[in-house]
């Protein structure tokens, strides 16, 4: 038979069947290999398409006030996300999804087309539970929910400048949320889950790592005092048509910030239409010239020099005093007065003569030791150190203006901190926004006898004949100092733009609280610190002392006022009613007397 002869039909059939049989055996062997001997490959491929590792969000630490009242909490919410490729294949359901999420359908398409290389894209963050249920009910392919946390601030704008806020990713952006980010932030966990073709989780396979929640933070703030300060400052800003204002209250014994408020404020739960300048904490970031509130420290430097005592007489002449080519002015002609009266009447001439009688370094040292020109170390983001120039560059006029609060700048927090030094027998303690559980370290920066003498001088400011009578609190001895500051502008100082200030402490017998009130550009007629800022101080201090259950230290005067106010009114409200009448009538009388004692206008630089 020839080799090139055509194959017979039976032979061809055998060859074809043999080939098919070999192929079948090969497939069977491959199936056996994949399903039994080497099954991990297909399992891994299946897992790659249906097994996912999901992040488990960690709860951010709660922020509370010193008494455990919540100021910032994280609540669980759902965010809507999608797999772009799967959602692009379900165009028919886009209109319903877009309407539900309140987004533009064309914008949704652009959003997806630009992210086709991803498997996870957010469509809307932190939706409410009702909307999350509606999204789930649509059953759109590739669309799922992701559990997250959203920050909520129960006190709203009352404490917003202190607490700050977080962004959509729950990361601190302002205030103490930013300062304590590492402390508050939790560590997310992870788990493996099986998802169906629509991206929905059908089974949790295993946990990979457990989430670690953030640590809670207890602040020094007392929410009761914060509400009180917020209410009174806001009322004063509105009543005086002022541009803005700040109030700071410190615990003298510990250096803790018990209350800190600013106006205007903002609601951290709804920041959609707010500008960035609303968010800054003016009590920490904004500086100003302190005016006459600096005079107690000028007097302290004079007393420490040994050249002056509280009873040392100073000739303030006719209320005018030449320093080189410049003239220092007083509001009234006080003549020859002692150092105590210089503080009580707020004499610029008297302060100037004390400053010029001592060495420049002595004045600078006093200002520096109580914290002017340096940040308080509070750790608050954006805190400003103020400005205090070197005494080596001072001429006589610089020494003069510094003595009554021009030529240096401070923040409200710095000023309140400095007053705690005078109130605590000359001891300097660090400022704290977190609750203090151990006695803080302190440093003696002013002689104790000098600090105590200055405190008694400042008590005359709120007494009869002082410039700050409206800051008095019935039943308590209050020490403080008024300030009315011309605001600086290009080329000098403005004639009709002022800061009204009052700084003080109470009760004098055992100082517990230090407070500073600053009101920027009051425009409703009055602008003196004794008429605008002092009443706010008096109202807030009175409420704070009662809330903290601080015992009165001026019982005799309180008894006298109660008797006078209670004559013929025994049956009209009882003791509580009489007390309210005393507080109301005392406040009215002091404001009226203060108005009578103040001049109608002030010359530039006489504050």
C-alpha cells in the first residue's frame, strides 16, 4: 500500500474519536486539578471578586466640660458610595438616585467618568437615617452605604470658638478639636466581608483588626459659666451696637479657663454660609493695646523699686504733664494724690510720673514677668504672644505711654492671666484648657506684699468714687481696673473708635476668679470701660460666684443693702425678692453714679 494513499473512513473516525477522547481526558484532569488538587487558585479568584476588606471606623473621643457635660460627641451616620463601572451600567436608575441625593445627573456622570480606575467613590457623605433607607430601597447596582461618624456639638455657638470643629472626615480643623487631634482621634479597624453583585454585604467573614476609639477629653470649661458669659456678652454687644467682644474667666488657684466667649459667634453644626474669620477665637488670637488696665502693673513696678508706697503722694498738677514735645492728659484735675488714688481715678499723669521715676528695665521686667510679650502656653492653635518691645529702645515718651497701656499689645487671655498673678500673691501659673487634677506648678514673679497691696488699690476702683463701680457685686469685695482705649489707625489713633475694657478679680479676701471683658467699638453713645464693660463683668461675676457657691466676703454691706431694700417689702417676694431688688437697684445706682462722674469727651491719649 502506498504511503500517500488517502485514509480510509474507519481510520479517520478512530483518529477523531481518539483526539476527542484525549481532549476530554485533558479537561477532566484539569477540572480535577483545579477543583481538588489545586483549588486555591479559583478560590482566590472568586474571593477577589466577592471578598472585600472593609475599614471599621473608630469613634472619636468625646469632649466634655469639667463636670462631664458633653460639648462634642460623635454620632454614627451612613455615607453613600458607588463602584463607578457598575453604576455607569445602570443609567436607567440615575434620575431617581440623583433626585434622592439632590445632585445633578450630568454632574454625577462627570464624577463617575473621571474615576473609572477606582472601585470606591463617595456620592454623598453623612446622610440622615431616613435618606440612607431610601437609597437602600432603590437597590441601584454598585451603590452602597458606608458607616461613618459625624461630630455634633450640643452647646452650639455658646462654646464654638473654644471647641472648634472637625471636617467631613472627622479630623479637627479649629480650636481644641485641632489642638488635641492626636488624643481624640481613634484608630480604624478592618474586617473581611463577602459582597453580592450589587455591592451589598452578605456575610462577615472575619475581623482583621479591632478599631480603637479615641480618648475622651475633659476641659476646664464650666458649661454653666460659659452660658452665663455668652448671654451677658451677647446682650452687651447688641445693646451697645458694638463690632465685637470677648470675655475670659480664669480660676486663680489653678490657671484653668472656666469660660471663654466671643461675639459674633457661629454654630459649628451648620457652617455652610460662614466665612473663615468667624471661626477664630478672638480672645486668644486678636491683640490690642490694654490702656489703663495696665496701670496696676506700672504701680507694682514702682512699689517693687522701693521708691513708692501706696500712700506716696504724687503731684498730678493740673491734669497736664509735658514729656518732651508731648503732653500727657488726665480726664480731671486731681492735684496731689497718693498712689492708691492714681489707680482709683486712673490718672495718666500719676502713672507716667511713676514710670519715669524708676529704671526702664524695672518696668519692662514687671510686664515681662506677668506674661506680656509671650504666649501663655495654653496650646490653643493660633495663640498670639502680643508685643512688648525691649526697654533698650524706650525713650521717655515710650515709658510714659507704656505706663498707661499704649505701645504694647496683649490678648484678652494674656491680660486675664496677668491679673491672676496679682490675685494669687504674685504667683505665676500656666494657663490650661484641660481640667487640672493636680496642683499646678507656680513661680513667684511678683513680691507677695506688693501684689497684695496692688489688689487693695484695685478694690477702690469698684468702690465709691472709683471708675468701675458698675463692676461691683453685692456681698463681695471686687478688685479691678477700667480701660478705655483709642484704637490705632494709619497715622495715629482714631478720635471716635474705642475699646471698652474691664479686668478684675473676686472675692478680694480669697480671690477665686479673674475676668477680662473687652468690647470693640461700642457705638450706642457710651464707650467708657466703666460704663460698657464693667456692667458685664459685674453681672457675670455675680452669677459665677453664686454658681460656684463662693461665700460672700462683704457680709456687712450686704446686710445693710438688704435692710434698705427690704423696708416695707417683707411681703413682696420674701428674701429672694429682696435680694433681687438689691442687685437690681445697686446696679442701677452704680451705673447712674458712674455716668455722672464721667466727662462727655476725651482727648486723644488720655485713657
